[in-house]
């Protein structure tokens, strides 16, 4: 065997060296042996994680006689040893397995790593108050310095939808896209894109009409048909509803609740729909920041100037220490009595101008 031959050559070399130099004291040899053994152990742990490769004490002391790292390495790879590697953390997996070598480590460890974490619904962190803002369920563990981002009246165009999604991703932000059924029918692929990119879909009625003026049958259809088309496209019905113009009544609220949705208007209107803000991204930002306070529900639209403003707006919100509510963490509160939703104060002034 070549290894044995190398080993014999080493011994011969040692003998010659000892004879020539005369430095054969036991004390010196032991010191050298200890140092080289440590080095060898380290090499084994790092390179192979194989419990069977490290040399035993006897083998090592023989190799040590040459005080050559090269000789040590060669000896170790060919000689069985289970003592040194058992102390290293990399071998814990294989030690419990049936085989005492490194190959057993891999499947044992990867089995552990492959165990999928249980997929749970996100923990509910926020609840809506009577003016449609959000407060932590537990103030001790959840910051109130957050905002809810919403975009209404889409999906309209790939250019604006994609730009909004890209900016949200850049800021790791989530939002609700309140969509109209007739727009979804025209562009189901855009709705799918929004959902596929991890954003939340909300129901904004089919035709974007004033539901307060509609018959009960019409209200049911305006709300229900959007639930159906969104489910057809994304596989999931919305759990958030915003009436067009912020206009609702008790009947609208009861229908919305019957579909398992949380009814909301907003508490921080960007006024991006208003003539005063058209084509003015900086005005969108200023309007939102003017009304900013913890928990606000920010109303924006899928409009070019809002799309243009979003990156800067989110940056400014972050600079002020605000985070973005993930809609999945909102407790819908549908188990509670209906009084909270029914008595919520609709915003009359802005509602009337939220035309588009
Ligand atoms: Zn709208």
C-alpha cells in the first residue's frame, strides 16, 4: 500500500534525522506532536466532517516525527479515527445516524432543513377605529407609527399598475388596491398581476356609482359581482370594501359585512383626484403629509402623478419613522357587534369630491 510505504519512509526519514541531529528527547517530540495533532484535527473538521478519517494517537505520533504537515495530512486521510471529530458540532447529525461517516450527516441535516415551516395566517396586529384609521391591538408589542396605503379605481393600465407595484416592492410595502368590477372585466390580467405580486385586492363596487342612491337589489349586485369576478381571477374574495365617493348607508354596510368584508372610507385623502393636484406629484405628497398621524388610512388612486409621487412619498414616510401596514395583519373585527361600523363617521366634504 502506498500509504504504508509512505509511512515506512517517514519512519526511516525520522530515524535518519534523529541519528543525524541527535535531538531525540521525548519531551521535544511530545511538544511537537501536540501541536501538529491539533492542526490535523482542525483540518478534518473543516474539510470532511468525516468521523472516520482522523488518525489515532499512535498514527499521529508517528507522523509527527517528521514534523511535516504534508505527512500528517496523508496519514490522516487513510487511517480510521472516531475520537476527535465527535466533539465537533458538524458531526452531531451523523452520530445519531446509522453510519459513522460524513455522508450520513448530509441527509440527516437536510431532512431537518427541508421540514417546511407551518404556513399560518399572519398574526393580526391592527384594528380599525371609528374614523377608519388603524390602531395596534397590543400597544406594548406593536408600533402605532404606521399607515395603510390604498389605491382606488383600478386596474387601468399596465404602466401605472406595474410602476406602483415596483415602488411598493422597493419599500417592502403592502397596500390595498380597491378595484371596480368593470375595470377588472376589461383587464383581468392586471388584477392577477397585483395579486400575484403579493398585494391585497379590495372591492370598490362594479360601476363606481353612488351606492346610497341605488336600490337594495342594485347594491347587492354592485358588491356581489365584484366578489365573484375577483375570486374568478385570483381565487380569493376580497375582505375589504370601500364605497365609491365614501358614500354608504346601513344597508350597504350590512351587505358588505354579509360578504365578510371590512367597510372603510379613509382618513388621509391625498386629493390626487382633485383638479388642484392633477399632474402635481409634489402636491400629492404634501397633501398626505399635511394630514399624517399614526394609523392613517391613506387614499390614493391609480393616476400618473400619484404613481410618480409614490417613491418620494414612501421615502418621506420612512424618514419620519412610519411603517406600512400589511393588510393581512388587520383584524376585520367581524365578530364584534355591528355598532362600530354602523356609527363610523363618513367624511362628507372629501367624499363628495372623490369623483374618479
Ligand atoms: Zn373611487
